């Protein structure tokens, strides 16, 4: 084998992605590259508005787990293809406890270190520190050579001091201190070790570090899985009631989402002319999401015709035809990472047919019934019960139920659910399906409180191949979804400014397209 071939074969596989590059490596280049840069601005930024709210969230978590170390990673960058990453988004639990959104803290880890009860931050049971990897200086090779973290490639990220000033959380360099911060003193409590809980399946490096520590210190791994699950559960449950700052973020996300729907209404004529008109609709909303927010809160559903009977139709590859309905389920994620979730089902040509209007009105009545339930003291499950009862009554009036209304509504019946197999509501916030790890008695069986934010989204879906309904119903799917805030004496529909009745929608579409 020639020397050239031997060198080629010995090149590490992980380095071969750089074979396309022709980066300079001479000492002269490195010396010149590290020189003649303006001094860094060391002025510290003001504290973020979210900082005191995030501190209270950390306090709630701290009070649940006295004497235990808690590890909450943000998560790493995720590969989309080869060496191309998705835009970074931290885990929602990490974002909630720090107030950090956007994309500048991949690999960061928040560590709650236990102290004497009441002697910690804000009177809690822990001192909290944020570990992350700050931007390397311009005198380092990383500055221009690292496409994932170098400032020349991805732009500036905050320093340790800047992030500490913004969040009022002590910061440290993760490469130098994180391992000790997580593992020091941790171990089997029966042997005097410190109990450790981890938000699992977020960062594989953290998982490996914690698991190795547990194995080395004779910790029961099955018991540890239970402890970790309880931490994930707690991180969901403390998000069930939103604070004032979160509610303002929800209002901003809803406002941007409503603007996106206006853009969708304007794009419908062009969508009809395109062979993949659903993509035209999707693109119109996405443009608004990126202009006014961080991104989409979830992949947009732009489902025309029979595609509207597919609950999570996200291929959006279909045509948009005049005379059909188009169901658009979409949400803008604000820079804070809070997302809205709104659905409107619109007549493509601007006018509902009689059968479309009849079905839509049933959905509207069902939603109104759920709005009446959305007040403090009622149970979350009652939202669904109110809405689905109205839909069952309409299906009975239309002669579609194969049994009596009473039998269908009984637990042993449920035949009406053929046309709406999903629930009516879900909590909303940092995740579109927020608080998903909360216990059943705090979520489905939970009592509504002021500050809770959730959706109300009844629907009916009659598939083209559904022989249980007359032909005029087939191929029609309708969903209506708004975002609701529980107040002291009732609820506020945060998305009420977006037309929701058939007459309002027809007038809105005409005005939007005329402009």
C-alpha cells in the first residue's frame, strides 16, 4: 500500500466530512487570524424580564425535592442530514426553568445542588447553577474552524457573565466543571450518598454520565428510573398554571398566529391554481411564523377536501379545489418558545354549501358548550363531555347514529365517537401538548384554575369511504379550535379576534382576498 493510501485509510471516519473543505492551516494564517480584532464589548446586559418569574418556577421545583440533586439538560444539537443540524430548540423543561428560548444554549445543563432546607435560592432547598459552553475567543482555532460553535460560522453567543447577568443564575463552563457538579457525592443513599434525579432522554451524554455514576456507586437502577420519571412529572405539573409573563407570551403567540391565518386566507386563490395547493397554504403560514416568531409550534396541517378527515395530515401534498373545505391547524412559536394552536375550516371558494354549513354549525355549538364549562372549579374532563354531548345530539338529529342517543352516550356505547375519536382539549404552552407528563388526577381529572391555558377543539370527520353516512357528508372534515385562558370568574378566548362563525368567516375571506 502506498503511503498516500495508508494516510487515507487511517483518517478517522468522523473527520472525513471535512474532506470537501480547503481550510488554511499554516502558522502564518493562524497568527494573522488571531490578530487585529476590536476588543470585545464587556458591558453586561440588563436582567431579562422573565428572570424573576423563572426564579419562582425553580423555587417550586426545589420545594418538591429537598436534599436531592436535580439535573435538567437543554439537549444537544440534532443532526438533520450528515453534518447539517436542525435549528436548536432546548427541552421545554429547561426553557421553563431558565426563561431561555431561541438557539444559543445547546448542551447546557441546569443543576440544582441541595443545601439546608430553606437556605437555598429564594428560600428554596437548592443553589442552582447553569453550565454551558461559551463562545471560544477569536484567538482560538474554534473561532473559524468549528462549524457548530465557531463565531465565524454561527455568530455570537453569550458569555458566562452575560448569561448570568440576564438570568440571575450563576454560570460555569461545562467542559471544566459539569462532571463534578453532577457526580460529586452522588450515590447510594443507604451508604451516605446523595440522591440524584435526571431529566432523561434529553442529552445522551448526561444520561451516560449519570448512569455510570449510579453503577459505580451501587445505586438501584430500577429505583432510579422511577425517581427520574417523578422529576419529569414535576416539570410538567408546575407548568399547568401559567404566570403573568407566560400569559403575555401566549397572547403574543396567538396574535402572530392569527396574522398567519390572514395570510392563509389571502393565499387561497393562488393555492387553487397550484398542483400542490396545500403547500402554498403551508408556506404562507410558515412565512408569518418566521417573520413574527421563532418558528412553527408544530408542523402545519393544511388539509383540503378529504384530507381534512385525517387528524394529523402534515404531508400537505394535495390540491386545493374550489367547493371543498380546507382545514388549517397551525401555531406560531414565539421567541420565548410558547406556542399557539388554532384551527379554522374555511370554504376554499369563500362560501359554505348547505351541508358544510350545517356540519360547521354543529362544531361551533359544541365549542360554545365547552366555553361555558371553562371556569374555575370545573374539571378539565367536563370540557370534552360538554362538547361531545352536543355533537352526539346533532348526529342523532341527522339520523346518523345506529343506536339511540342515550345508548351512544353511555360508556358501553360511544358510537358517536366514530366521527370524533380525539379529545376536545389539551393544555397549551411551551409544548403544543403541554404538561404531557402530569398525573391523570392533575390533568384529565384536574380542577380548572385561573392561569390555565388550553385549547377547545371539537370536530367531525366524515371520510370519503365511510358508508355509515349518506354520500353528501362524505369527504367533509371540520374542526374549530381556539386557545382559552381561565380567569377568576370564567375564561377568555385568546383567539376570539379570528372569525369563527360561518358568516364571519365568509366576510373575512372576502375582505382578505379583496385586499
